[in-house]
């Protein structure tokens, strides 16, 4: 019933020939909420700064050229503090559409807040670029206006299996040990399915309680099953402890890939225990995506241009939250230029066919059962290596983005 109502409202908007308000002005209004307060404050700030940098650059060039209007439209960002609250998100997105006449929307940070905003975007027939949201479940509800930038959670750890297949096709045994949390379970369940579909044998699939500090029983099970690779994890504290204890027990495996922990700079404080551990990240400044290695049309600034512009604007190097915010708007810009129009249906159709590569990686959207889900962008994989006596984080996968070669096997550090 819900889906039917959403589809009916969507049809009425299309049938009315809705044209965004900017058609009669010199501005496009892009609306969103950010968590200026609440638990998502830090990540949301970075996402906003990426958006703000994009808007500043576009406006300095006169705006986005819209062929149907034969002119450039400058960008106006309109936003409110959602206080990291799902209820407040819905109220504010209605306000952005009805009162502020936002032509297009950017999502809040986090999958939970984005899921709330997506309901409103769909009901009102507004395109929303979903950044800072990795959940797959947002995209199986029949929505046709929500487009994801992040690699979905179902593919967070599948790249580790791709690495294993590429560097060692004979390595087939995988142990999956993960935190018993909703996110980690979802990621690892998808990785298990992917492994089995691709000829791997999952010899251990087991969850540990949040807050676990003694992994002895899990390590004993790993030893007994003699896997080629260990994947899993959950958050920083458990990943750090697990890695330390794997090192202390001198586990003889070829690859270790964990969620969250390896991507955090403090992970290097483990010293040799951190060495050669890999982990996924949405994007890193070290990722060498370039025009020369792009698998689809290149669009936007190159890696160095983005990183330098961000450092000049904010005084430090961007992380993946900032890059995701910038690219969400960059992709919308490209779709408007492709459509030559700011009409919702024209831009939506452009997003359906869009296939580009940016400094952030490839962007392409699913148009099937998970309409709008990201299918082009892949996680980059980090590995801690020792360079000149210092622990350094390097990008080792995908190959077109690598900053260094993968050190393999993991057990070579013992």
C-alpha cells in the first residue's frame, strides 16, 4: 500500500510537468540537512565542507550551464541542522521543498537519516543524491528519485576476496569473524554469500559480542580451520585488539582484512601487529584514480586539484566524508549538463545512463530491483606497510588506484 501511494504521488508530479523554481531565476537551490549538533556532527561537517567547496568552484565559473535555458545557473545551498534526528530530518526536508523551493536535494549523513529523508524526496518527486549512506535497504523500496554515492554495505568486504583471487587463485579457504552488530553482520553476511558464489570455502563464520577483549577462542578456531584469509571486524577497538592478538599468536594466513580499524591512523600504533593488515575505505587521498586508468568518461577535477583545493579552503587534507559530499554534487552537475535541463524527469533519466569516473572513482547507478543503488564505485583497500622505518598507510586495491604494491602474504612479517 505504501509503495502504491508513493508511486501515485510520483506519477502526479510527472504528469503535472513539474519544473523546478530555478527555471525563472539565475539560481539553482540545492537543499539538505547537516548534523551541526548530535552524534553525526563530525562526519556531517566534513560532508558539508566538500559540498561547499564544490558550490564555490561552480559559482566562480559562473554556474552550471543548462542548454534548455541557454544560460548558466549559479548554485545556492540551503540547509538546516537536523540535530542527528530522524524525525527532524523529515520535517526539514518538507520545509526545504515546500518553503525553500529546493530544486534538488542532498542527503544528510548516515544511512538512518538518509532513509528518513528518502521517503520525503520520493513523495515530493525531488531527486536526492544520497551521500554518507551505505545501506542497501534504502534502495529496495521502489524509489526512483534517490541515487547513492557510497559503495553499498553489501560490497564493503567483497574486494578482499577479489584481492585474494587476483594475487593467489589457489587460496580458497576464508574465515569470517565479525562483531555482532547490525552493520558488521550485514557486511559479513554479504561477503560470505559473495565468497561462496565465487568458489571460496567459508571455513568459519562466527560473531563475537561487542566489547570483546579476549579473542583466544576465536583464534583457536581459526587455527583449527587453517584458512588462507581472515576477514571481518566491526569497529576500531575490537579490530585493534583482534589484530594485536592475531600477531601475538603468529597466525599463519595470507591475507587479513578488517572493517574500520585499519583505516584509522591510530591503528599504526600497534607497530608490527598492524603490518600488512588491510581494510576497506570509501576513498583515500592516496587513491590514484586518473584519466589514464579510468574505465569510463572522466569528469571533474583530478585528485591533486581536489586535495589541494580542499587543503587551501580548510587547512587540512580531506577524508572520504568530504570527498563524498563534493562528488555527490559533482555527479548532479554532470547529470544536469547531460540532460540540458533542470526538469526532474530529464535529470533522472540522465542519472540512469550516467557512467563516469572522478577522482573518487567510478560512478554508475543500478536501474533494476535496487534502483539508484551505487554499482560503479568500489571500496579502496588500504594496507599498513613499513617505509623508511615508519608505518605508512598505502592504497593497494583496486590496481588502477594503487599507491603501492600489496605486500603478500600477511604471514611474511613473522
